[in-house]
């Protein structure tokens, strides 16, 4: 590294972080020159007559030329890593490639240019798209009642549990507890608490599924629901789904499926057919919207006929005269989102579903499962595989052997992967696996790319024995080397302040 | 790694007993598993704690974990220095990294806690 850096002339622009936009440019730099004022100037203070606060100092805006802006943000983008840069096997996140056709569809003027307060007869196309998307999601999930309002997965969870609560209250019984397996996403117990229920943790059995004996013990008429992720966060199909849902229903409770991992089962099995009462779908994971930067997403919720009356409204409907309108479910919990949710995400999802068709969606899931199992088999000898079963779209390895042998932690393995040009997998989740590495290759990576990833992981396992110090110092090739996560968490520096 | 004058529970807390006062922290094993601690949430003096129930939270760069009370009683003292310097928990888990002092309502409860040897066996099985 030192040899190479000696050849870079001083004054060359940094590959890594450069100055902030506020520190770039000069006071006289401008992007645009406004035309000279050709109307009489007014004194704001006089006009406002003390009715508003007037700032006395100029705001601290950057003074830069157009090309400086272009270069600044292009450089920031070049330091970033995304699915368009390389593969991104971030378990549980389904960071697959999103076809560009979805972007094209979302930008059609008839969709992108709509205003939510437009008269209903002028937005028939948008309503038709929402109706047809809801129908398609109902068919994929086997749950006919659909709301498209929730803006993300956790929002969908909350919406579903609010419907559950309303359902129980409507039958005159208040139930207080919700069961959540210990492998669940943290959003599940958080949703339970947000909804005013108490979360009860269910242990996993040796197979990675729900411990049926513990379930039996926890079930009584105070249980409102179970929240099950299927496939679960270990990437395993819950083999006892039918038995679990039957037991849950036998005490009058409802069963919720966290649909975070829908990418593994589309067109193969439907949560509605296996006894679930509700499911949320992450359109931004499975159905073609780029994500990972905090949104926008969409987390529609699909429910049984019995829960349909409680869904948030209004719901787009196909009217008898052939036109499209809006309807309010009879015992609706009310709106959970302004207007119609993140409509652009809905357009992308519809384009994705129609583009692939039913058979295509099934192939997506088959390929995602095949890719994960292929990688699992290639890596099983080099890393610990705590739950050795045929996996679904993702699998969880453990770095305990590497930790024991070279003192190399999973975090170090993840950092080293960056040098090989891969975004690291999810690490330290699920919590029930020590030194976890959760790998989800997705269906959009080619065999060649999967092999390249396997080769990198195997090379790193080698490096653990030959040069553990190297791994602890990695990454070497990224614009920013190892980030001081402790300092970032303990003493976050979040705001720019001009010195002096 | 596991001082013999301390008692331990299966949630990886340690207890130092002095009369009816129990000083509580987390074990070397626990701090190692957590990794670098960045934040601790502790109760206030006067709060009561229940055996086996969470009394606080510890957050590391990896995860957030609950702290479980090893005995019943009332919190009489809290290690305030952990608020600004939670890293002490990693550096000195049995000394400066102590978390709370509990006035035990039933001091005999400590008898069922694990000895250092028993805890070490338990930890080896966990690994």
C-alpha cells in the first residue's frame, strides 16, 4: 500500500472523502445569475409589520459553480456501493437488481404528474393500477383483502396488528399478548409494543423452527396473535406452519406472517393457504423498487375475508359500471398513511408483476432458493453451518471457528469482503446465531458472480489461518477504511459548523 | 476471568455481596460477546428490581441486550460514570464497570446463584 501511494502526486484529488459542499467554492461563485430586479424593491420589514420573524444574517448556503456541484455529487456517488456497483448479498434485505423498466413506468407523466386531490374521474388509470395490483397481491398471498397504504414493512406490521386488535375488540374480548419467535426481526416485538400488546418470546427448536412445546405452553385465551416470519430469519421454511396456525386458531388467536422473505416462496406456496390471517409484503424488496437508502418503500397488507372490514380506507375499487372509485371498509381502523401510500413504488411493483407474469414470479423464487443453496454448499466446509437444512432464499453461517482459530471476528470477515468488491452480508443477525453471517444472493446474480463470491469467502477463510492481522486491518481498497463505529455511536458529529 | 469472590447468573450478570447490598455488573464473557459497548440504560436509585426481570439495557456496536436482575430488591446506587464512558464495562467489567447496587429484600437469594467454577462450566457449554 505504501509503495503505491508514494506514486500518487501530491495535490491529486483524494479518492476518499473530500471537502464538504459548504467548504467548496468561493463567496463570488454562482450557478446562476438572477436577472436584474425590474420591479420596485420592497422592504420586507415594513411589509410584514412585525408579524413574522425576519432573519438578520444571510443563511449559510454553499457558493459553488454548476460544475463544482456536478463534480461534488458525482464523487460522492463514486464512493458509494450499490447493486449497480456490485453484488450485495445482505441477508433479509433482498438487495436484488431492480429492472429499469419499473423506473420507466413510474416516470410516465400520467402517473408521476398526478395530484392526490385531482377529481376521481381524472385519475381512473391510477385507481385501476392500484386495483389490479391489489388483486395480484391477493392472488400471490392467498389473502383477498388488501390495503396498499403502509409505507414500509414495519408500517405494514403495525397496520395488520391494529386490524387484529380491532377484530378482537369487535368480538368483545380484549387480548393482551402476542407471541414472537426469538429469531424474528426486531420490528416484530417493536410493533407489538407500539400496538399496546405485550410481546412473549418463543424459543426456537434445534431445527431452527418454532418450539412447539413452548408454543403450546404460551397459548391461552389472552393471546391475540402470533407473528411468524416464513421462511424465517435463518432462511428456513417453518415446517410446522400448519400445526402452529391450527394451535393458534384453536385458542381464538390470529396468525400474522411477516412477509419479509416472500422472495423465496412466490408462486410456490401461499401464506393464506397455510392458515395465516394476514401478511405484509415489502414491495421494495421483492417487487422492483430500489431500497436501502431509507425509502420510499411500500408494505401492503393482505388479510382474510374476516379481517377485510377492518382494513384502512379508502380502498380503490372496481365499480359495477366499469369505472374505478374509492370505498371505506365497514369497520375500518382509519387511514394509516396520507393519500394512497407511496404510489411510485406501487407502479414499479405492478410493472414487475406484469412483466414477469405468474410463471416468471415462480421462477424468481426458484432461482433465489437455488442460488442460496448453491452458495451454502460451496461454503459449508470453510465456515460453521449451525442449521444444516435445505435453505430457502438465504442461509446463516457462523464465524465461530474463525474467531477461535485466528481471533478473527465476523466483523473482520465482513470488512475484508469489501476488498474483494462485495457488499458484506448481514452480520450478527439473527441474534440466536453466534458470529452470524446471513447471506442472501438473490436470483439476479449469475452463476459466475456466485462463484466469484464463494471464491472470495473461501480465500478469506484461508487468510484467517495465514494472515489474521490482515483481516483485522481490512478494508484496504475502499475510499474510507475501517470506520470507528464506537466513536460514531458514542460521540456522533452530525452537523457542519463553520469554524470561527 | 471469573473472580471467585463473585456470584453469577445465567444471564451473565455478576454479583458482589456485602451484607444485604449486592453490587451488579456483567461478566467478562458478556462484555466480550457484546463487543464494544456504546450505551447503557440503568434504573435510578429508589427503583425496585425483580429477580429475572430486565432492569436496564446495554447497547454495543453489534446489538442491544437486556440486563436481568439477579436478585430482588431496591436500587440504592447507580454507576453514573457509565453514562459518559460506557467503555469502562469492556475495560474493567468487575471493577469500575459495576452497574448498580441493590439492597436485597431477600439476601438468601444469592445462595442459588452460580459460583465462579459453576459459571465457567456454564459459559464453556454456551460456546
